[in-house]
């Protein structure tokens, strides 16, 4: 898997919220995720929590930045006549 993070912000708990774009090495699957990781009191990092972001009927979803538990990005829809439409989104993510 190849992963790209951008627009990383500090979370309330001192950890980080990170938007992620990813694709499998063979290129068969791609997607976006909202990733949170806590910082431990000794400065190390806890386990990352990945929440996938996927729009129905889209061929590509990209995550570009986060603000608190809101993720912003774009997605691509290809219609039956091969018309491509790129749209932006803001999604509120429930952080456990």
C-alpha cells in the first residue's frame, strides 16, 4: 500500500488528525481515510485509528485536509457516457 498524508492538524488530546490518500501497490484499489493518532505521555505514539472515506458511485475519493473532526477533499464520478465530474466535500467524522 502507498499512503500520502497532507493537511495534518493537532487534535484536542495532543495527538494528530491526518487526511490520507492511499492506493494498493498493484493499483487495483484507491481511497481516502481520516486517521487519528494519539501522543502518549512519554512522547511515543499510540495505535492509529483509520476511518475510510468513500462516496457512493465515485471512482476516486481524495482527503486533503482536516479541521477537528471535519475532513475536506474531492471525489470523482464517471457517468455511463464517460463524463467525469469532480466535486468537493466536507464530511464530519465520528471520532471514537
